[in-house]
């Protein structure tokens, strides 16, 4: 390990921020090539949210039915509602196969077919059974295997360190500043390259499947550095969130044949997607559910419908969906082998994020200019692989494949570039944040601000959106941002200060949410996960383009000049019907 | 949702301020179907922000929030308070680990022991172009062992470990099982050398505490026994 261990100052060629699938896969790529890498993560690597992924990871192995990368590409392009960049998707579907065999060779325990191959199951929006899986703990086994491989290659981990600021000057990344959660204290990480792999940001919503850690930290940090985010209006709502909790019951349940029913006991998907039924993509199913609920056909008129697995039989449920069974039983005392399970749409996946090109280099604008030395992969990034709507099982694959690609890109960069000097006062920004939260004179509590944000985001920027609601939310977010300046924390100590962590995270939620709202207001069409009741049609003529958004002194600045990369001869936009 | 008044005790400790941990009492009103984590959040968010604990996924898969409540090691996020019906909750950090602050413990040693058993596939054969074949039966040998979320509840409840800190402990042994019994692995001998050590598998006296503590209901003792048999077979 070549990290210099001077206290509070570390020099290491590459800093990977985040130890989910994207971060670990990148770190492993570097370590295998004998490159110095330090992984900074605010939770222990095995606690990362990738471990929560249940259903599967996509690759057209064709182990159980005919399949091909071309088909995978078509499904992904269509699933993205034609907003996905097709060069990225093409690379993705081809590399996906390699990523899976590599995982298998690392020891990932995949479920198997009778003839001993990796088993594959159907998943929403995929036209062939393409989800490689390990029962319903796919993310868990992938994450653990990657972590173990990183141990094998002696990757250096900075566990429970949280990045508080990025060191970017003159469009060059020079490192990061991180807070040592366990002992307190800020550390400078001086590096040639930085990878932002901090995961999703579903925590802006009240009903969400995301973990507490999914607070979109790097999004806040990017905006703070006057850099843009891309396509933030696209947030996927998953149709099978456990009622009131929001935690996820895997789509694998529907992959295995579960029904969704309304108060009348009707499989209502027949009215919305007669061909694919429950296996239509998530945005379609979530909207169908919400429509049923809004029209009083939720169970007993309430805010939920049923996920019914009973006909699958206890044996299949226990074998293929043990986690689904366990979650329903433990959280709401419902035995899904005997009773239907109450569900509602839950904020699940963030398609937008830190813009990057196909090599995972972070973009400075819509013209393709980059920030030297800064990279991003996984759910924090917007490449744009998923466009306006991600297909299930494509995100684990996206995180792993582009994590590997990021590792490779950074490895090349490191070899041909020297260290750039640090800014003159590298700790200034991070220190400012801490002192304002610890020593400020205000009286606001981060918990109540967060609750207000989440409640209102779920209400006003949920499955269905309209201008009036979004304008209300725009007002609200301004108010919350103002009040945030007066937040003060109870805990003034250095050691494991959870209060400080949460207050810092709220700051990030509040900035990127503003961008999310403005992006949604501006996009006057319905595409993929972004659905406006006042503009219910997709509008290719005006809106076949990405959103780039900056936070400025005077509000959010938007630029819609970034074109979607489309292979017009092969995958021209068509109506998206299922 | 019906509300309920509860009274509870939490073991608190801030090393910057106190020499040793002390009990603090709280009274609050929560939903009847609250989990232990909901209660901790409620205290941290609305009563005393200085209370620290670990949590992340809320769905019993990240393994962050293992704690001891009324003498039992549990995951805070999946355990409803009504499980301890009528009793006053007594919440403390996982025993057997040094306390960092309040309910947060130092698990470095736990993860270090995991590293010791070489927790990765060891291959001595060439890689196939596609996947290694493994039958569903072979997969089912390890199916339960891969459920482990490294929460530490088992290791923390093991009396053998309390008396000898260097003992590998149930979670690492389970991990050793997971690899030794993976049909693809060629590293059994290396790992057996490792666990057949003074501080290894023979420190397990089949007390079953680990199994009771495991939130994933993994039959840890059975797998440790299978490992013992394997070692004996190999040494003849
Ligand atoms: C319940 C659930 C089920 C899912 N199921 C599937 C599925 O079946 N198939 C599929 O393809 N996708 C699924 N997804 C989506 C998929 O799991 C995620 O998109 C993917 O795992 C993201 O990986 P990641 O590496 O980008 O981020 P994560 O795994 O979220 O990791 C983020 C990392 O960043 C670190 N971090 C964050 N901020 C900071 C900071 N400021 N400083 C330091 N470290 C930081 C965290 O500690 C963590 O290590 C699911 C998602 C959820 C919520
Ligand atoms: S075996 Fe069970 S108790 Fe032990 S670490 Fe794994 S999940 Fe936790």
C-alpha cells in the first residue's frame, strides 16, 4: 500500500469515494493492476446500499432462453423512453456479459440451472429472462464478494470517513476532504484522480426504499463547486414498496409470477399493460397503482394495493423469495404464503446524477468538456445509461461495469499525469460547514426540516406531477434552505457524532432537491419516470434532450442543449408500449 | 396508528466526557408497531441529538444495527418493540466489542478475523471461458451460509470468545465453511490449516448462543460441526 500515512494528510494516486458495487469494482480494477488506491466510505463497505439489491443483475447470457446483447440493448433503449445515450448502452450490454463471468470467477454464489449454469429469471421490461440472481439476495452476495476480493488485493479502506468537500480548482480535481466519523477530525486526501461512487439519493422522499446513507452527498458537493447535474427530474418509483415503510419487496416476486390486485380483487394491470401485465416496467406499474388508489380502488379505499404471491406456493416462495417472505412477516406481520401483502409506490432509483462521458469522466457542461481527474460511476452518476427510466437489474450491472471502466480510465490517467497542487486553504469549506452546524446561533433542528422536505417531495414530486404542485414545492424548498442556515446540532463532540453526519447530509438533500424540482418544472412533457398530468404526452420534437442544471446565487440555471445520442438507423424513437 | 407510551433505558457513553458507560432513562410516545430503530430515531431526532448508533438499510440486510435489547442480540431495524411486551426496554451495545460511543462498537477485530480465513475463492485450475458449472445441489450446500450479513450478533454472544479474544468466532468460521464447501474452491487445505489452530475451531464448544443470536437464523453450529468433520477426515 502506497498511501502516505501522515496524520490528517494522505497522498494516494486514486481516491474512490464509496464502497458499493461501483466503488469496489473500480478499486479492485486498480488494485489488480498494482495501482495505489484508497477507498473512503461513510459506512463499512458491506453495509453499502448495493447489498440491499435483491432481484438480479442483467446480462444476456442466454442460459435459459434465447437472448442477445442486441435484444438487451433494444429493451434498455425502449425502457429509457429513448433518453438513454445509445453509445453508452451499446458498450454496457456487451461488457455486461464479461462482468458476470468475472463475478462468477471471483466466487459469487449465483443460483444455478439444472445443468449447472448461472440461472436467470425474467424481470420487468426485459424481453428475455436475463436477470442473473442469487435467490433474492443478489446485491448482498455481489457486494460481499467484491469486498472480499478487495481484501485479497489489499485495497486500503478508510471506513467510516465521510467526504465533506471536493478539492477542485481550475477544472482540475486535486483530492477530497473527509471527516473521520469515528475519531473526529478532517483529513486531506491529495490525489491525482477521484471517483465519486456515492450511490443514489432517494432520501429526499418520505416513502423510499433507499437506505439512510443514500443522501446524494456527492451531488451536493458537485453543485457547491459550480458544476452541473444531469437529468435530475427522473426518479423511479418502484411499485412494490411495503406499505408505509417504503422498503422494497423485490420485483423478483413479480418475476416469479406474483399478481397485483385492487380492492375488487382485480389484476388491474390488464387495463394498463395487457401484454406484460405485472411485468411491465416500473413507471408503468407505479402509475397504474397510483391511478387505482387515486380512484378509490385501493384496498378499503386506502393508499395501498395488494401484492399476491399465494398461488406460487410456499415451497417456491421460500426457495426463490425468502427475503420477501421474511420482510413482510417481520415488518407488517403478514405471511405472504397465506395472505396478500399491502404495497405502494416507493422512491427507488435515481436516474439523474453527476454527468459523465462514456469513460466515466465528469462533465463540466453539455459540450463534453471535462473536469480533469474527476470520475463518477454507479447510481450517483448520469452517463446516461438509464435515460428517463431504468430497467430493473440494469443498475447493479451499470454500477459494476462502469465501476470497472472507471478503474481502467483512472489507471491510465494516473500513469501519465503528475499530482496537481492543493488549493491554498483546503480545509476551509469543510470547516465552515462544521462550525456553522456546531456553533451557529439558530434554533432549527435538522430532523424536522428533513421530515418536511421528505413529506412534501413525496406529495408534490411523486408518481404524478403538475405545475401547481411543483411551484408549491419550489417555494417550500427555498424556505427550507433558509431555515437550514439556522440549523444547530445537539452533539458537540468529535467521536461518532451522528448528529453532525445527518445535518451535513440534509444540506446536500436540500440543494439537489431544488435542482430536481426545477428540472421537473422545466420539462413540459411526460417521459419515463417523469410524468406530468398537465403534459401527459412524450414530446420528442422539443424534449429529446438532456437537462444540465447548475445552482447559482440567483437560483437554478438550466441548459437543454445536450443532445441524446441516438442510432437513428437502428433504434429510432418509437412509442413505448407494453 | 395507535400510540403508546414507553419508558426505556439506554446505555450511554461519550469517551470525551465520561470514564465509563452509564444508564439513561427516556420516556416517549411512539406508534405501537414501531421497531427498536424507530424508537432510537425518535429519541435522536426529537429528544437528544447526541445519541449515536449505526443504521443504514432498514431492511435487515446491511448488518449495521445489531444491538442488545433486554439481554438478546437483535437487529434494531427489524425488531418491533412489541416483541418485548410489557417489559421496559433496556438497550445496550453489542457485548464483547469495545464501545466507541453510546451504541456504536469497534468491529475492527471482527473484520480482521474474517480476513484471516482468506475469505475469497482460491482457484488452482484455469478459468473457463464462461462460468464454472455448479449444480443446484452443490449450490444448496452453501445457500444458507451466504445469508450472513456480518452483523456480529453471533460473535458477540459467544462465551468462548469472551474468554479468549483471539478465537476466530462463529462468523469467521461460517465464512470458512462458505468457501471450503463451495464446489469451485481449491483452497480448503490452506483454510483448514488456519482454522485448525489454537485459536480456531476447537474453541467452539457447541454452546448454540450464536444460533440464537443470528437474525438470519443460520444454522451456524451445524456448519461448524461439518467443518470439524472435514478437518478430522483430512487429518487421517
Ligand atoms: C432495495 C433496493 C433493491 C434494489 N434491487 C436491485 C436489483 O435487484 N437489481 C439492480 O440492478 N439494482 C437494484 N437496486 C439498485 C442498485 O442496488 C443500486 O443502484 C446500486 O447498488 C448502486 O450502487 P452504487 O455503488 O452506486 O452505490 P451504493 O451501493 O449505494 O454505495 C454508495 C457508497 O457511497 C458511500 N458514500 C456515500 N456518500 C459518501 C460520502 N459523503 N463520503 C464517503 N462515502 C460516501 C457509502 O458509504 C457507500 O459505500 C436496488 C436498490 C434498492 C434501494
Ligand atoms: S452468522 Fe448471523 S449473527 Fe453471525 S454475523 Fe452472520 S448474520 Fe450476523
